[in-house]
């Protein structure tokens, strides 16, 4: 059961090809955007974890130095 179109086949073919190509380009761009966002998310999660570790170390060092300072007084 095929649909009969009134327009000439060569015009329909061109229209359908343009529509398909547009859809493919849009999908390809969306996939690339998703991949880039996933990469950014992984980077920021790793960066956040390393900053938390650094923060813990600096707090420990601060506590140690404040204890030493209070002992000297």
C-alpha cells in the first residue's frame, strides 16, 4: 500500500533526501553534544573529588599548625 503523490518523483526525491540529511545532521550534532557534556561531567566530578581531598589535607594541616601555635603560647 504505497501512497501516490501528485508531485514529480524527482522533486519528491530531492525533498526526501534533504529531509533525511537534515535529520541525520541534527542527530549527529545532538550525539556530539551529549558526548561533550558527558566528558565535562566526568571531568568536573574528578576535579571535585580532588579538591575535596586537598581541602581535607589543608584542614588537617591547619589544625596541626594551630595546635603547635597554641602549645608555644
